[in-house]
C-alpha cells in the first residue's frame, strides 16, 4: 500500500517515475528517502529561521535598569538552544509520521532526543549562570561578606547539578537503566562516605568559612606559613596567591581550624616594633637623649598614631642595652609599607649616630688573672 501511494494520489507522475520512486534500493523505497531528505532540510531551515527571529526579538526587548534573572538570562546565547529544541521536536514529529523502518526510526529518534536533551541542558546551564550573576549582583549591592563568597560557590553548585541531571537524562535516552545506576550509588553510599571523609570535612569547612567570614576574596591573609591574597573559596579548597606569585591551595578543613591572620583588616594601620641594642659603653645620658629625640621625631610625624608611641629602656641583655621602639603608623592604599619602614629605620640610624651610640653585637670577654705562686 505504501509503495503504491504515488499511483493513487499522484496520477500526474509518469509510470517510469512512479517505478523509480517506489523502487527500494536500501532499506526502504526511494520516495521515503526523498521525503526524509526534504524533512531534514525543512528542519534545518526552521532551525536557522527561528534562531534569527529569536535573536531579533531579543534585541528589540527593552530590559529594565534593575538587574533581574530574566535580563541576565537574555544575555546568554539562548536563541541557539531554543531553535535546536524546536527543530528536534519538529524532527521527531516528522520521523514518526513518515512510517520509516523500525530500526532506522529508532536510531533517528535517539539522535533527535539526544539533541533535544543536550540543548535543554544547555539552557538550564545558562539559567544557572544567570542565577549566579544575579546572586553576585545582589551580594555586591548589599555588601555582605558571605554573599561575596557564596555567589561563586552557589553558581558552581547549580551548574554541577544541571550537568549531573542532564547527563542522567541523556543516558536514559540511550536506553541506559538510570534507576539501576542510582540504586547502585545508594548501595555504595556507605563505602563512598568512608572514602570521601576528607571531601566531606572540606565541604563543612567551606560552610564554616562562609558563615564565620574570617576573610573574603581579595583579602591579604596569613594561614600557617602561607601569606598572600585570597583568590577563590571553592567547594574543597581555598586558593591563595602567595607573595612569590605562586598559587597555594589549602584544604578548607585546614583553613577552618587554623589561625587566620587577616592582614587586610589592619585598615591601613601598621605596627613598627624593634628592639635596639646599644653597647654597654653608652652612658645613661646618651640613651636618655636618644630616646627623647626619637620620641619627639615620631610625635612630629602625621602618620604616627600619637597615643600608641612607646620608646623606652627595655632590657639589660648579655651584650647590649636594649631599647624598645613600638608605634603604629598609617599607610595609604597607594603607598608602600616597605618603603615607609625603611624610612623609619634610616631615621633611627641617623639619630643613633647623632647621639654617638653604637649598635651592639654578641661579644664575649675573657678575663685572665695571674696569681703569685709561693714556694
């Protein structure tokens, strides 16, 4: 019946052409191959047409100034995914109505379903990205430390969830028993929990860091022997750009239980603390004069916090008379702390030379006494 379709509905076609169209070369009649080719071209044409149409519609939409999920979502290349989804649905409808051989129809439907699944996952991925951008925008708007660190983490979690669910859906389209896979994962959950103890500890370390907020991305911190700028707080680890420009990765479980020295929280106020050791040849008058001059010099410096200046005799050490110099000074964002420290050290050296004081270094004096021997 299918092979004689042109005889009943297309009498204007010559008998020779009908014979050619009804002739079967591979799997099915030639007219079905032509119909399949025409359907393919139609689907590709509609894909391109819908993509261009959606692009023009997207460009014509006037987005509000206030950032929303919809505005971030439209910034993505969604028209490509939507056009392929529509094309896949049209292709599935055409394939089912062409009455193709069962095996060929099965393979074509699998291809179309996979195409549909991939582009649905792609749109869901764009939606997760848009959600992350919205969370980041709201966090910056409210200026919360938790939000600044939670935004990239939430985005990663959403994208990971989309990829996992999308992969399971695509596997199901290939005929894989997803339920059996999930059941197997459930049975192996206990073993996985033991094997992933460190991962679980790192995850709870991440939660602790986000809730406690000892630092945020961009802060200058010192953790254990690592000092640098925090670049990222991830699922498992925190990445710090060290002072030698290397990228150090610390597990979040370690970061959560270690002492965190947040240098950024100094808010531009730095401490100068040195013990100056002078030789024992220095007189009390010289030491007192030097202390008064240094104290006066620091009082004249507008950087120095005047209520926290200490210059005082500190200790009689083995090889030196020690003076404690302790004060706090302000460093502007565009200034170098190291250069300011250098200036204070040079000032101390100049004042000590003016007071004719010599810096001490470890020495030992050997005293030998000669005794008269009597016979």
